[in-house]
C-alpha cells in the first residue's frame, strides 16, 4: 500500500513484475515454473487444438493437484484445481491470458497478467488489470501486447458469458473441446 496523491489516503499498488514465463517439456514430462522450479508432470495430452497437463502439487497446503488446457487458438490457459478438504475456493476454473509457443516437444507460455475466475453458471470476473497497467507504465510490456491481452480477455469474457458462464461449453463452441479428469 502507498499513500494517495497528496491527501494522506492509502491506495493499493499493483505488484510490478515482468511477464511470467513457463516451459512444458512433453518428452521429459516436466514443467518449469516462472521461478525456475522444475516440476514433474503426471500427464501431457496433445490434441489438434491444444495441450492438456495434469500434475500434483506435492506439499502445497491448499491444492492437491491441477489440470490445465493450453489453447493457442484462444490464447488462454484454462485450469481446474483440486483442493485439500477444507480449503476449497468459490470458483470452478481459472483462466490465464497467455502467449503460447511450441518448438518441438517444448511449449512455452508467457502470462500477460490478466486472469479470469469462472463460477460455472454464475459469473466470470477479470483480475489483475492493475498489474497489466503497471507493466505498461514500467515498460515491461508494450502497449500493443497489452491491447492484445485486453482484446483476448474481452473475447473470453464475452464468450463465457454468452454460454451461461460455462467455460467448457464456450470452449466446445469455439472449436476447442476439452476433457477433464
């Protein structure tokens, strides 16, 4: 928190960081997270529309595992998490706006700050707009890439909302059908 402009009030300041990059090596069955931590992956599944990943989160206090779909056509990563008892949160899917590149068996994502929380049948909420704006202000992201991220976000929000706040229905309608464990 920081002081507001000349009035002594408290204003919230976005956490400033460069875009987060992750690597997914299908041959090695591994995920290198944005902090450089190498993680074992239980399952990768490559389809004509994207890449599915399932991996446990050993030692995590709240999440037991998660599964994600990386969908280049839509520029998103859709994640469903499984919680340890008593730690469930009130959403069904977490959607990251990402640039996706694949070279051989290695997929790379660059997270462009904006995220969506989907409560199936109820709502979709956009998060981290403040981080996107701060990244542009601090020259960590070009205005063109920020615009691209915003347009991707608007398209996803519109599509999910038009399909009854059901991300799976929207993905199927968009030509990116998904299957989950």
